[in-house]
C-alpha cells in the first residue's frame, strides 16, 4: 500500500469487520497496526512480530 491514508482505510475496514469477534485485535495488535498505518512496519513485519510474540 502506498500512502498512510490507504493503509489507515484498510485497517479501519478490517477492524470494523473483526469488531466483537474472536478476531478483534488486542492492545499489542492495535499498536502494531498503528505502526503499519504510519509506514513504520510492513504487513510482513507485523505478522512476523505477532508470530514471535505467540
């Protein structure tokens, strides 16, 4: 994804879909998503960090 706005829209959409389900992200996952929106992490890096923490 190219811009922070595109990443933000994609994350917000995913959060709406996951709301009040088992997929609703916890605090750590939300922090990683915030870093993805800012362009500090790629999706692959987010997934890698999630795998390392489990």
